[in-house]
């Protein structure tokens, strides 16, 4: 592990500095996930219960608030690295809000494209994908219901997008697993079923391609060390324990350091994670001839944080205690970096 870390440090320095060989181009791509915290429009949904986010609803959600929300979320995305290739998103009401988001002046020049399917969530929120078409070419997408025998259990669909990132096939699975609402006894089985559904999707991709490069991302409503991740999804916390067709969770290490993506009741949780398949793990520097994992981070910049009061340092939310905060989200984004060396 000591040698592995030094190899990655050496490679990172190679990317940051000028290379001695003019025949090699070093490329980096950022893949991220961001829970946008209730990005609703102001139009009543004829099917889902979006009453909380209507002009006469509990949050008095109006055009001014919606416009500010779009502006704030776009600003947060604009501050992400310029080489952002893919961004999974959660808690978005429909495709329309994503179209309004990518048209915001602060990110319009990124020309982000959208993948979205309407799902069955009772509040009408879905997951989606934004991507830079200059570097990621979508070849297939599909939306999948969570498999469960729990009576009346309905949750967000799971989105699978396959495409070419710098010419290499990569699969992206975007998730928003069930929350902890209703208590552990009620919610744990729901996240178990969501995790088993995700694992089934991952394994289905391996049937098509045994060496599939797959990235699983989302608001999982569990920390990296919970059974939903370590047992049911079977994501390993150690690279050395990750086998072919297995999954590695780089957010275990960040969680052990006390880094979180959401604060609640005076503690940090790391619910927003990006998990990668074995094929994205580099074995040595020669492996970077194809896309490989470099590092993971929580994008917890100061402008995203509440600056004063009891919740100083927590994510600056849209609403808190029924009060409109004009913030960003109750979650910080998560990012991973992929790199490769290409002969010119």
C-alpha cells in the first residue's frame, strides 16, 4: 500500500508538471455526483405530490426562489473543475428543471447534455445525468425499478448510462437509495433491496463485458461501512481486497478521516459516494495507458458552507427549519479523478 500511494503521488506530479517526453499527452477527467436538494419547478405535478414546492405550499415556492435556486446550483457546478466530464444528480423533479439548470449563464458555455427518465417516487424526484458531449458520448441508457418484496415500497429508479469517455467504454449507475425516514428497522431493508438491485445491474454489465469499467454514484443514505455497501453491494474498502468484477469504495478512507458530505444532529455522514469497478484501479504506472482512478474528494468549498451560527461549516441549504436560506444544497458534491497517458 505504501508503494502504491507513492506511485500515485508520482503520477499526480507527472500530470501537474511538464512531461519530459513531448510524445505523451496526460489527460484528466472529473466524474462527480451532486444531490441538488429539491430542485423543483413551480408547476403542479398531476401525478406526484409536489405540494410542498408550490407557491401556496409549505415552502411558498415561487418563481423568485426557483430562479435563485437554479442560479445557485449552476454557480456551484461552475466552480467544479473545468475538466468535469460527467455529473450525476439527484432530487430533481423532471427534465425541465435540468434544462433550465444547464441553460444558466454560469455554466451555459459547458454545453452540458442531459439523461433523465421519469420515475415513480411519490414526491416526484428522480436521478439524472449531466455530461460534456465533447468528451463523453452516450451510447445507451436505461432506467430500472428497485426489486423488492416489501409491500407498497416505491423509491427512485436507478439510472444506467453507457458511453465512451475519451473513446473508452464506461458505465455510469446513478442512485438515490431510500432515506432513513421511519427509523432503522423500517429503512434498512429498503436500502438492502436498493443495494441488491444495484449489484444486479453491476453484474449484468459484467455479463456483457467481463472487464467493464463501471462507476456507481449516488446519495446512498448510508455511510461507506454500512452493510448495504459492504455486504449487499459488496464494495470493498481496501484496494488489495478488490477482485476482478469487484467494486472498490474510495470514500471509506475519507470517512475514516472524519470527512462527510452531509451534517445531521452534530455529526457528519458520508452518504454521497462514487464507487468504481476493479478495472479502473491502476496496478502500476503502465496501467495509465487507459483510464484509471487517481483520487476521490468531497467538494466542500467554503462558499457551499453556512458561515455562522450553530450549523457553521454545514452545507448551506435551500431551507432550514422552514426558513428560506437561499443556499445550495444540504449535501456537498463528491468527485473522482480519472487519468490516462496518450501517445500523440
